[in-house]
């Protein structure tokens, strides 16, 4: 099955907000793999990291992406680090992948520094910057479309993404 679009990008890039908006405009479902992971694990992502470790979370995340790509034909939002799993990268080949690129200042403003995001607990601004730099080449390689989200409204971004969606 092929999703209408798979949204990737760092925390604060707007994947959930834009995903819901695009799904509504297209009259299709919206699915967020972080929510899928939480449903399977029976606890929030932050608790999975603390109690089970990042490696376990990444495996649950990969399974969630695999399931979602097999079952879902609407808009799919992946967790920021889902693209780190090599098998997930392979699964994204042939999908319409939209990389939501965001600058550090906008990401920090959207995520907040008192975040419950597990990878941003210690020195969140510095950690977010490092995550963004580490993941950027993968995001860019996987993307069929890149949209810069800085200082832009969701409606404007959705318009741009919709123009690039296949039939």
C-alpha cells in the first residue's frame, strides 16, 4: 500500500499539525507512528525510553512504521528518529516522502525547552541542534519533496505540499 504522503522531519517541524490538516483536506485518514508505538507499548514514548531504553523504542517504532505503511493509505507522520532505522529507510523507497525542514530557532519555539521529549532532556537546545544536524542528510536523501516550514503558517505549507502530491 502507498500512503498519500509520509511526513518526516525533526521535532518541531510540524509533522502532526500538517499531517492532520492534509488528511482533512484530502478526506483521508491521518496516522502518527508515535501514537501507534504508545498504543502497542501501553505507555507514553518518554516512559518507553526511560523504562525500556532507546533501542527497544526504535524497534517498536520500526514495527509501527512497517505496519502503517502496509495498512494505511492516507497521511502518515513518522517520529523524528524513525528514519535512523536502515530497514525503515528501505520501506520508504517508492513512497511520497515529504521532509519538513525547520531551523533550530523555530523548532525550539515549537517544541519548547521544558519538553517531555526523551532525547531532549539534558541541554535541550544543544541536543536538538545535534539531532537535526545528524539526521538532516538522511531526511534529505529520503525526501521526494522538501518544504521549509520556518515562519510559515500550516495552511500555506499544506497548499505547497498538496501541489506536489501524486494524483
